[in-house]
């Protein structure tokens, strides 16, 4: 599916997004689910969600990093292509975390027992590290937090 849209900014001013045709989005979600792969003008593919809003429109949330990569700003028009995301977790799985989970079955079981949104949050946190060293540190830290129920919002989460 191709989409041309103006990049908008939330009322709070902190989150850029694309508005999609509601009926098209609803049909896409019915056939493919809400997790999507979106290819932007830079040719890179990013994992996102196509979201139906109660007030009758559909959106794809972006990030400042995506806008920077696209060299675009809110108010500018962009053309993207959208396809079904067939990945297991709805986003990239960092290699560093895969290695940690292969070596730590308890952490793997703890990760897989979490809700999909929590899993994606863990994967995003690890994958957003800019260096391999940072991603390794984060993967090891997340494995321990998962085993100890210490993710944000869980009983043993650090203050």
C-alpha cells in the first residue's frame, strides 16, 4: 500500500505522525494485522503500527530519528510504502539479545511470557543503543530484569 501524507505533530508537540485514510487502514488491518513495515524516502524499512483512532482517523506514529533520517520536518509531505510485518515480535530483534537469550533459557522464557507490547519495548530499548558495546550491556541488563520481574511497571522495578 502506498501512502502520501503530511507529517503532523501531536497537540502536545512531541510526537510526529502520519494520517492515513481510515477505511483503507481498516481494510489493511483486517487482512494483515496492525504491525507494519514502512519504507520511507531514505529507502530504509522501519517497524511501526497502523492505529485506528476512535475519532475516525488512522495514524502511523513516527519518531524524531525517522524524520531526521528522512531529512523532513512536520508540515512536509512524504510518500511511504506499507506492507505487512511478518516478524515474530513486530520489530527488529537485536542480534546481541538473541545471543543472550540462547545462553540464558530462564531469560528467554521470561521474555516470551511478557505481553507483545512489553516485548517490543525491550527490543526497542536494546536495539536503540548506538554501539555494539551498548547493545550488549543493555541485552545483559534486560535479561536480568526480565528474570527478576524488574521491568518498568513490574513489582521489582527500580525506582
